């Protein structure tokens, strides 16, 4: 794993905006490329946590493309990619990259998949992985959507500011979630769904954590929770959700969002959803 500097660099609003612009350009470029590769056909290159948790050749090609573009723009920054890209850098800024978030959707040519790119700094209190995004972009090429945020600069979809929903009641909330790829993890997640489903309007499982969080940011989902996420799953989109007004929570008050739990919701329903998700049988 990429080592993090002992202290985070100061990131001004101007630098955060500059990093967000880089993330947006790279995400759009990679998004166009993975769409082209999908149209040409998909080859499964490997599996990860289980036989159903796949890596495609396109994942690897896209990550190489993203890494090259970031190094061209910011040669001294670090990179941490889901498919193995790792460079500690010297600036204190690390780019956390998911070249295709929603790989199983991509494999089946379901249109919900995305490229996620975040510029992060060290912050042990922000997220479970010890990083905090200061800029990020998520590109969903099939839907033609580009979500972008910078710390303190708000969040946008295709250049238009976005905001979380105004939902006040958990019972009327449309909630997104996701599932892992091991039978043990899925059994745990099924128990949580069984608690949540009777207490909300309905549940959606779209298949891309980054896109789910962007749906919360744009008010298309009222809330989202998932266990077992990795930094590249949420780094960019969690910033986008937060900048759009979402409250982010971890499994308890002592544990930052990330692994084992990340929950995003409007403040009015975040507590009630967290209590439901975290309740013991």
C-alpha cells in the first residue's frame, strides 16, 4: 500500500479546485476509453475475493491510462489504484483511483459503472483508511454524467450544483446499498437488509458504490450504506456527497466512515438510518 506522509500538506481552495479540474479531465478521458473497450468486448483477466469478484482487462488498461495522465499533470504526487498502481510521491497528495467501479455491471454491459478519481491527503480522523479527499470526480460514461467536488467548493453534476434530498422521514426514504462477493459477507449484509427494508420506502442495489454516493449527492437516492468498502470505492464520491450536504457516518462514534461501514444521508435521517443499520439482533 502507498505510504502516507506523517503530516498532510496545506491545500488551499485554489489548489483543491485545480486538483478537481484534473480529476474531472482524467475521469472523463478514462470513461470514454472504458466505454470503447466495453463496446469491443470484455475479457476477464482475474478474480479477487471470490470467483464472482472479477477484474477485466479493461480495468487494468484504464488504470494504466489514469496513472499516466495523473503523472503527466502532477508528476510528484502519489497514486493508489485498485488494480495495483502504487507510488508514494513526495508532495503529500495521493490520487486514489478506481478505474471501473461496478465491474460486474461492466461485464454484463449494464450501464451503471463509473471511473472514480480522488486527490487525498493524510488525515487519520477523516476516514478509516486514514485519508481525506480534497478533490474528486466520478464519471459515469453510459449515462453521460460527470460529478465533481472540491473541499469547500461544493459539488456539481455536469457543471450544475447538486444537493442531497430534503427527506425528513426514514420511512419515506429510498435507500441504496451494496453487497460483497464472499458468502460470509453477503450473509451478514442480508441480515442488515432484513432490518432496514421494513423501515424505509424501498432499497436499491445499483452495483457501483461511487455512483450510489453520487446519487445521494444529487438527491436521487435519499441515503446509502454499505459494509466492506475500500478507499477507491468511496474516496471521490464521499467528498461529492459531503459537499452536497450529506452526513457521513462510520460504524460508531469512534470509527470514521469506511471499513467496516460507510453511511451517507441527509442529516435529518442519518441518525435513524444508522441506528437501524447498526442494531443488534
